[in-house]
């Protein structure tokens, strides 16, 4: 069908999936299989439009028009070298929204209001994309992505996840960094139940993703041993590790007496030889816990 349409309309543009940036001067139509075709109005007569509306569904672009900054970033990410120098640091923040919860244009408007300025967003599709956040001056308050989630949930009922990359001062290797950020986000958000995960927090997840399923299973059994199926105990260890190995803080979170938590940690040490109050040994246990999540 595409080949036949091209014979009648030489200007025809065809996409197998909906792109985030289309030529708004064209008339766009969507096929039943989701593919998109666009034709320049100069090639369309009234009878052509009637026929196309009969065969195809008119497509309304839901993505906001790219700002100058967004156009520049799109170009920079495609470039292999020759990037310009930046006068301020930046970081890339991946986000993922469940399908059909909000249109990209509405999301962009909400984010602009929260950041109190025009925000650079590079869309991958209607459900995910990357925010380019510039390092703020000492006088500007740092953005909290946890607070953003709370606001979006309460005001717009949107579930959203963020993966926050590190601050960078150069565009060298930006294409690779952009691709690795998205890949790392998909891995980290699979392992973690948190709505906001930083690149630093994700390092253990990314490392564990590189090992074989057999190693993960062996690690789980070697480290946790008889405790591997003790759901209550596993939860207790997770809270203790998340509390920076602070027994008092963990006991409060678990609604346990400090001595009761101390006793269970001692019991684990006695049975396995592993003392999770020692950082290196706690790290090993943490990796074993991660190995169970996938």
C-alpha cells in the first residue's frame, strides 16, 4: 500500500512507529498497524483527502513542538564529534510513564510549571523520555524528583519513575552516555521498587545484570543459606541495609525492639559466619538480595 501511495504522492513520508518529531507542514494519517504516513498538502486535492480519510485515520500530533534547545540536543546526540563547549554542567534524567495516563504536551506543561521555566525534554515515545536538567546556581533550589512525583500523583494522578544520571560538564561521548542512561534506567527500575533511582544507587543493579543466572542463584544460596526462604528475615535485612547499618534506625522502621533486631542479626552471624554490621560483608549480602529480584 505504501508503494502505491508513493506513486500518487511523491512527497510521502513513512514511519513504522510514531516519531517524536514530525514535519507539521504535512497532513498525517495512521494505518491500522500503527504506521504513520504524511503527505504535503500541495499534492492533496479534496477528493484525495476524502479517500484518505476513508482508508486511514487522521493523526493528531501529541508531541510538543521542539524548542531551540531541544533541537540542539537532538543534533548533539546524533553527532560523533565536534560538539560545542557548554558553559554549565547538566545531567540527563530518564522518566517513564504508564501508557495513556497523560499526553506528552500535558506532561511538558506540568514539568515546566514544576521547574518554573521551559524544560528541555527529549521524547523517546509517548511513555518515556529524557529531561535535560542544567546545574542550578547557588541561589536556586535543587529539584527533588521525589517531590515532583508526589505533586504529579496528587494533582494529575500520574504514576512516574525517574532515573537520575550524574552531572557532566562536557558533551564528549554524549551519544553513548544517552544510550547507556536509557539502558541503565530500564535495568535499575526493574530491580528497584523505588520511584526515583540515581545512577550511583544503580551501580550494583547494573553489575548484577552482567552475571549469569547460575551465579545469581549460587550467590543467593551461599550467602543467605537457610534464611533464603525466610521472608520476614529477608525484609528485616533489607531495612537494616537501607538504614545504613544503623540498628536503632532499622528497629524503629520495623517497629521492633532494638535488642530483638540485635538478636536476629547475631543469629544470622552465628549460622552463616557473615556479620552484616561490617560494611564489606553487608555489601555481599546486599548483592545476594539483589540477585533474588530477577
